[in-house]
């Protein structure tokens, strides 16, 4: 496999990465619609639309803020800072920004119910497909790992054997999906707890994964994404300390 991987459409080469991102968003949304019809929705239609709007706006802004801050010196040195800002985005920033957007919108419309469960598995599906696209880009997309001599190390396009961190993430997301399904069947979770479990698990994973990814660091060897993960884990801190808060009282 050559990186970045391209496919021919009507004789024109197209980066598979961009196509995978589009497909990931599309099928994640269709899966959300399917689950909503199958399971029902605790929110009224209008309320849900407001929540979705908050999630999208927050995700777009959050993804770019964290993405631009991944390399602050490079951002400050960019000839056009707005172009640099818009052109950089991260998944962690999108998740946390979407969360912030939803919570802000809920305060504006006076909605107090937890609303994340319907998004949980569609998000996981979209993330898996999106990461397949990231893997296809190799080192030409900033989701590659540091050099390593482990048996499964891969040349991602620069002749250096590296950690295939996108494959690690895909495997983690698949396992997380299976675990969440089993937890939801075994334990009486409160509304919104499934989403909280997904976010906590993913933030812990990404914090750990970024130790084997290159990048600019702020302090104590931590990068922007790791600091964002820590902020998210602090937000969910009471559920980490007392997991029983996520269970329905019998």
C-alpha cells in the first residue's frame, strides 16, 4: 500500500482520506436516524434539533481551536493565521467542543435531560470509518506514530518504521463498542451514562496514545490533545470517582 492512498473517480485521483471522512459522517448520521426510530427519543423533535445544532457548531469550533493549538509556534508564524486555524482540526477537540455546544444549547432552551446516548454508537461508527481514512493518509496527515522496532511497525510513507497509531485507535474503538453493548445489557444505566462512559474511555485512551505520537509539547511532556483530554476527564471527574452515579437506583 502506498501513502497517501488514492482512488480513481472518472479518471481523476482522489485522496481516500477525504472520502472516508465524508462517508464516516454520512453513515454515522444514518445510523443515528435508525437508532432514533428504533429506540425512540426522550426529547421533543424541536429540542433535539437545537441540541444537534449546538453539537455541530461546538464540534466545528472546538476541533479547530485544539487543532490550531497543537503547534502554537507554527500557528503564530503562519502568514495567514485564519487559514491555518481553519485548516487544522482534531477529533478530541471536536468531541469536547460538541459536548460544550450541547450543554450551552441545553441551558439556552431550558432542557435538563441527558441527551448523549443516541449519539454514542453513531459517533463510534463515524470515528472508526474516519480513522480508516486517516490511516490511508500515512504521514501526510498528523495521526502517525513515533518510530519503533516492534514487530507490527509500519512504513507510513517516509521509509521509517512507526507505530500505526490509527490502527491502534480503530481496534480500541471496536473493543469499546463491544464493551459498551455488554455494559448496557448488564447494568441499569441512567440516561446519558452510555455517552459518559464512551467519552471517559476515549479520553483516557487518547491521553495515553499521544505519548507515542510526535508533536509540539507545552509542559511536562504533554501536548495540546493530552491537555484537552485532561480537561475533559476533570469535567467527568465525579463519575470517574463515583461510577455508581451512572446507575439507576433500584
